[in-house]
């Protein structure tokens, strides 16, 4: 293949990196995904690196990660990709989208933690009020 031929080949983001980004966002490990798929890390790494991964394996991954199957085949670098296509215009691989989802999840966890803390304080206040009433 000549150098000129090489420049016309579209570049696709590394599929493993895409999967790892979603795993991180979902607080899920690569090892857990491999266990879910019933394979080994080595086999999955090889299939991803050599682009020999089967569609049914990608389908299992998409279900486990709760992402659409088509997103594995979408090249976000293609011209015209910014055009709205109804359901298909979601770019789950964009770093800002991943960061936003991660931040949202972190905020949800913080809100849950604060709610629990407030509930504990309310119980403490009730107990103190009851003690105060009992003394009078």
C-alpha cells in the first residue's frame, strides 16, 4: 500500500478505548465485562485489536453497557456527521459527553449521600426534642 493510499483510509477511534470509556462512566470493570461475556481478556483484546469481534459479542457488550449497537459502527469524524438524524445523532463517544455523564452520576451519588445525612440529622433532632419534652 502506498503512502497516498494510506491517507484515504478513514481513521476510526479504537473500539477498546470506546468500550473502556463507557465502562469507566458506568463504574464497571473490563474484567467484569469479560466475565459477563464468558471469554478471557486476552481473547477479547485480540478480537478488538484484529477487528475480528463477532456481531453477537458486540451486541452483548452493547446490552451490558446499555448503549445502542449502531454506536460501535458510527464514525464521528465523517463529514456531515453533525447533521441531526433523529435518534442517531447521539454521540456517546464524545469526551465531553462522557465527562458530563460521569459528573452527573457523581452529583447523583452526592445528593443521595446528603439526603441520607439529612435523614440522620432529622432523627437526631427528633430524639433531642423528645428528651427535652420528657424533662419538662
